[in-house]
């Protein structure tokens, strides 16, 4: 990874199949030690606190799904593109359900089959990722091409 990227062993960092590194985290926890993100996607119900790096807010209530699926898919496409050269993070309140859902869909965009995406994220990020049955179903049915057409 380029000098601008995450350290692979840093807390919450997950390697995608392409080799890009992304970080998942919980916003209720302190910012981890080390370099700050250069771009973040924040999956929370209300606008997040301002940050000094580029970011996108995707409205997503705790334990639920993104309110605007096309916006969600666009934010993930931007995150995947930026992860090639920048430190990118996805985060929600706790860093498990919504973050895991976002990382799973990001993995699909990077080539992981939808039926395997939750298992991929649980193996490479956190075993508790993607908390609810509807989040798992959302990931299994995530179709980036359909989301793009909306």
C-alpha cells in the first residue's frame, strides 16, 4: 500500500481482495492512535460531528439500513476509489452492525460474491460485524448495478 494508506495491522483495518485497506470503527470510541483518515463514510441517523477530513454522511439509524440506497452505493464507490491512495474509514456508532454492513457491501464492490460478503467481513474485520437478519439480507441482495441506476 502507498505511504498514504493504513498500516495493515492497525485496529479495525481490513484488506479488500484488491489489496486496498479500509478501516472500520465505532464513533462512540476514541479516535484510534496513528494517522487520521483522509476520507470517511459515516452511517449514522443524524449528521455526525464535523471532522477535519473529507467525509460523507449516509443516514442510517442504529440497527437498520441506509435510508437512501443509491446514496449509500455512491458513497461506497467513492470510498473504494479513494482507498487506492488514501486512508478511508467507514464508521457507525458502535462499529459493528452498520459499519459491518457497509464494509460487506464495499467488499462486494471489490469483487466478493454477495453470498460470501458477510463471512468475509467477519473473518477480516470483526466476528460480530453485521448484527441483524435484515442487515445480512440487505448485503446478500446488494446489487451495485441496480443501486447505480436509481
